[in-house]
C-alpha cells in the first residue's frame, strides 16, 4: 500500500494493515546493517556463456575484480557434475575455480550451492536432466535417502554424505603455475540447496509436496554436520527460496520447523528475488515480496525459531532475459544502486547478482555489455565500502513522486545521505531541498558538485550521495 501524500514511510511499514499487524504481533524487527565490506557485493560467475567468466583457451578462469563475494552456481561444479557415477568424482572444474579464487584478491567470501542429484543416484538413466546447466542431474532426491531418522545425527543419504566429505576435503593440486588450494581454506559458506521450493530444483514426482522441506532437511542436516567438521568457520545457509511460486513462505516455515525439531543447522537465512518486470522495482519488490520472504525468519511464525542474519544470494532483472524491463535507461541504472541501498539499509549482509559479469561487469572493461551499469556499480562500491547505513531507507510523497533518503556514514566517518526520486513506471525527477550541513553530492559517474544547506537541487532515479 502506498503512503499518503506528504507522509513519511519506511519501506517495511508500507504494507497493508493486515501485514503490518502480523509483523507487529510476531515481533519482527528489521535491523540496520553494520559496516559494509566488499563481501556485501556479490556475483555469480560460471562458464555457461561467453560473457559469463568462461575459461580461456588454456582452461584458466579470470574472475571479475570488484565484488567481494562469489557464488558458485551454474558453474559446472554442482553435485551432478562433480560426482558422475557412484564412487567416482571428477573435480577438474572445481579445481579451475579454486585456482581462480586464490588468484582473485577481491574475493573474500565464496558460497558453494548444492543442487541437482546425479541421475545415477536417483535411479535414472545418464543425462536424465532437462536443465541445460546440469544435463546429468535431476531435481529428484537420491534413492538411498532415509526419512526415518532426520537431523545432524541422522542417516540422510550415504551418497550425498560421501559427496560432501569428498568436496570439503578436496584440494586442487599444486602445478607448475598454481599452488595447492584447498576447499576448506577458500569456501566457507554453503547454500544447502538452490531454490528448493520449486520443482525445477527439488522434487517433481518422487516426493510429497507436504513433506518436501522435511525430505531435504533429512538429507542436508547430516551433510551440514560434515561440512562443519571439515571446514573451520563454515557457515550454513538455509536452502534458498524463490518467490516465483506461491508456496515459498510455507515451504520455508516447514524447513525452519524441521530445524527446530530435528536440530538447528543454519547460520544464515537466504533467499532469491528478481526485479522481474517494470512493476517490480526495488521499492515495490522490497515492500511487497521481500518482507514476505523474511517473515518466516523474523516473525513468530515458527515456534522456537530465532531469527538469523540474512542475505539475498541471487538477484537480477528479468529471470528469463536478465535485462531490465523498463524503457527508461537511467531508471535501470539507478535500480542497481537503489536495490543495494534498500536491502543493506534493512540488514542484508549480501546481495549477489546472477551472471554479474553479463549484466554489470567490471568498470572500464572493454567487453562490458552495459557500461552505465558497470560505472554505477563501481562508484556505488567506492562510496559504500567501509561505511554503514544508520537507518532504513524511507520516503515522502508529493503527488505521484516519492523522495527516498537513506542515512549513511562513510568509511572515514563523514555523514552522508543517499537520495533519489521514484515514480512507478516513469523516469521521475523532482526538486529536493538540501538539508542543513551538507556541502556536496556525488553522482554514479564519479562527479562531485558543491551545494549548501537550503539549496534546491533536482534529483532523479539515479541516486546522489550528499556529504557533510
């Protein structure tokens, strides 16, 4: 529900009365983030396309040089790729990434995402899958999954347990040009399944919809115990949910309930969300979708559950095209920064872009498909890294235009304020009166303009950062 004219609205309070009442009753609290490191800025990278971090002619992958978090998914290192037959492991693709991660000074966090049971382990013929990124994998559970004993000390799936053991103790061997690189030293975060609430990734016909989460928990919990035994400082991410299906909240409530009853394994709450059409701008998507995705973690919806820190490990524009479905180019550029600001101001630890190199890319790279996106992302990181949001982003309305502000403290302690204009379906602009104490503003192209308190400036869909 949009706020009324000339009222102030924090994004999480711009819901219907019913949702607001629910959040208040369940004691939901959206915390502000702490200091932002480069790991708040994330990317997925894989060899699926020529523009998405492919190996060169010598089989070497060079990772982008900006974001601090790398998520390995659609990178040909999922379970079905690395474990092509019972007791057989083919880890050369993983080794290529381990060498690349070791060489990339900017990559500080790596998320390994589990997904796609090998066809042989689901009782199916080789190459059973229909997903082009995992032709030898299936959403079906392994045939040896035991459902009568669930939890970290449960039986789980012997084949999955063996794979997790192999994965987390593996080291890429030293070569003439590369040092030995071990998984346990560079991969510390483990997403226990990709978009498990969708039948594209977990299920289809060999499970009950009512027990989908329980079945995955029975398999994942013993695997999580193995991870924590082998990887010092490992963090377990909940399986990601995607709002593309209507059951996402219920699925996650079931999963969290299984953790409460069978044994807590997760350290981080995790989900995926796309800016999937011109309607689903950052402003609309947070208030109308993300809040719902957060509700199982933050509310009293699951008895005994204690809220975890959270992140968004996969995002982009339209999930089919990975392009911004908006005729206003400046708004598309602005959305990249507005999305990061809103989520970080509300407490998100990370926002990772799927196919980051295809959609955004390193600033100044001659192969950039969207130079304006790359430039905006680069300067956003320059402004935000080392700083912190001191309150959630909020807005006031005048007519159909919203003026958004996000209080911020820069790395050196300088007070700042991100500000932009937003109007659904339009490339909005409006006049903004600079608050007292601010002396300049920075743009997403790196420029700095001097201002004084009380001066009127024009703001638009690409945020400015005012500085004191």
